[in-house]
């Protein structure tokens, strides 16, 4: 299987993000943040942005986007931050807390038992 | 741009809004990918993350060149629990360099399954040590490879396992068996947080 990104030179990856290699600490995207497109791709858009918008017509986790694009998670988080800032995607962040919500744990158990 | 993989994607329902994480940690060949595959609703996918030794502040290509970077690959699968909650199951290598990325990748994880190959028990010791340090709730699951049978007590001693950590045997190829492992983990997490004296220490990093 061809894996764009993985076998490419790092230079290509940095070009994708305009030279940024690392999403900053304020980047809100978790591995399992669910991303939803808020618009259709338009001509002239960066091809990775187009691919992300197509993929996220239904909620799609950051890690799934990274796997589908064959790009490291950190690069995808930068691309997503740009799309979020432009209002082209919305983000549904995980409801995590220091202590997990007992209701969520119960829902997880019910879901697992129903598998 | 549409690829074959995109066409076979199974999208989530439109109301999905809460992603949850459980990590399966294990040495090479312990059966992490097998376990993820046996319960996942999607074909397990693989991705990677990199981290430069310089840390978080590097944002300029000139700074990156010449610095060593750590790349780790990991698999994941997905289980839709209900209309809103989606559980992502990650298969993560237990090797030392991986733990540099633990916080970035798996902060907020519900808990972990340490998958043990009883023919190579020692491979799991480091992972258990790190999970304890991170304060991540975990259970130990011995993947049955048909090797010599050890008693639970022998395995606990070999792993220096805290008595309250559940230890189960499983067949990672079996959906039912892997499902029971996950249920055991979540019940353990419930018990931990229900009993205030047993709340794991959250390490401040």
C-alpha cells in the first residue's frame, strides 16, 4: 500500500504546513477529537485540506484522518487547526476529566456488553 | 483524490460527539493488533507520531534539521458504543522510546490493557512500571499462546503486580474473549473511582 507521508522526505511534510513541524501546546486537537466539515472544498484549496473536508462530511477522529492521509498526527493537527481557524471544520473534543464521569463509564460498559 | 481506502471507510453516525481511548500495551508479538482487530468495527488502521528531541517549541525547519527524532507507529480500531460515544482502541508498543509520546497521544485515556505473552513475561515489566508512574488504570491480560501454563500467583510474582490489579487470561483472536478483557478493565476503572482510597496518584509531569 502506498503511504504518502511516511516514506516522503521530511521537507515535504514541512511544506504541507508552511514550515511548521509541531503543533503548539494550545492546539486543541486530541487523537480522538471528532472533526466535522462545515463547508465543501473549493477550487484552489490545498489538496490535503480538500481531502480532510471530504473525509469529514461525517464525524471523523483526528487519528483516522492521519491514517487515511498517511501523515503523522502532529502534521494533521496543524492542518486541522488552520481549517478550524478558517471556520471550515468544527471540532467535537472528548469530554475528558481527571476523574472519568461515572455515567460515561456506565455507557462504555453497556456498549461493550452489547457488542 | 478518492482512494480505495476512502471508499471502504465506515463513517460514524452524525450524532457521534465523544471519543474515548483505551490503550492495549504489549511487547512485540504479544497480540496487540490481533486484539484490536477482533473487537474493532473497522479494519485496524496504522498511523504514526514523531517527536523531536528538542521538544514542543520547535517550529522552524532550520531548527529541525540535524535533530534526532523519535517516530512511533501504532494501530488502532474503533467501537461505536452508542449514538454519541465512540471508543478508540490503540495498540501501542511497550518499548522505552514509546513512553516519550505517551502524554501527547494518550492523555485522558480511560485505561490500559497490558497484554502479556507468558513466554516472555519480562517484556511487560517496563510497561507496568510506566503505567503505575503515569497513574493510568490498567489490568493485565495474558494472551494464551498454548505455552506452559503458569499459575496466576506465578505471573503476579514475575510481574511484581499490585494485588488489586486484575489479572485475566484471554485469547486475543476471539472477539468474545477480547470483549471480556475490555469489560474487566472498565469495571476495574469503575471500582477504582468508586473507592476513594484507591484513586491512583496522578503524576504531575
